């Protein structure tokens, strides 16, 4: 076999499965249309070895995550609340997120996210502000705050958040890319609604 990898100065033969995997990856990459938009996620979300086997929008997943109840650990509340919010089940998400004993910047951000998605942008803004007061480096909150500002017609405030994101993680991070894309969309449509 002619291909391979180097280990400690020696050329190691590439296995048949390694070659197949490399070819499959290359084929997938090169089969994307030139205009395909590659979207990054602002965050990857929490994981659960037990529940991630189910699609997040199914009854099986919700049964695994469990019904919100007193004494439920904050980690489980955030897990369920985050994924409910990300799958568009905002009212259910708030039931979990608001029960967290410790409301850190992530919990506050997703309370703001779900509240905003329910149409109450004014009530969402203080949650983003609290999250950023706790951790000014948390660019996910800045990106969602910028999106909220676009939703209420304040593109200059969204631009300020985009600048803050750029200062913290540059122009190649997902938070910057997402808010920048939304600002471009806002410029074309005149709103995000």
C-alpha cells in the first residue's frame, strides 16, 4: 500500500477502512455545491448519554429528559430547557429553565431566548443583560441580544454587539457569523419578523 501516516518517523500503512473513511469524507466535501452555505452553531448544547439517543422533538426524548419537578438538578433542567427551546417548544423550555436554582449565564441566555421567541422581546432583554453582567465574554448571549435588537428595529445596537463579539472571538466564530448574517438579512428585508 502506498498511502499511510507517519508515526515516530516511520511510515505506517493506511488501513483499508482508514482509506475508505478518508475517501468518503473527501467525496462528501467535494460534492457540496460551491454555493452551499455552511452554518455553524453558536453553541453545541448540553449532552446526555441517556437521552441523546432519541430525536429531541419526540415523546421518547421528553420522557427520557423527565418532567420538570422540584429538586431536579440544574444540569438536567438546563439540558431539557435548552433542547426544548432549540426545537421551538418555548413555553415548555421556560418551565425547566426558570426552575434552575443557580441561574448562570447560559440559563439566563436561554430564558431570554425562549421569552424572545414567544414574542416578548422587551421581557427578554434583561435576561441577556444579566447573563452578560455575569460573564461579559459569553458571546452566545451577545449574539442573541443582537438578534433581539434587530427584531425590535435597533440595528445600531445589534452592530455594537457584533463589534463586541468580534473583539472577543474574531470574525470566524459562529456567534459572529450568525449575527452578521442576520444583520445582512435585516438590511435587505428591513426587519427580522
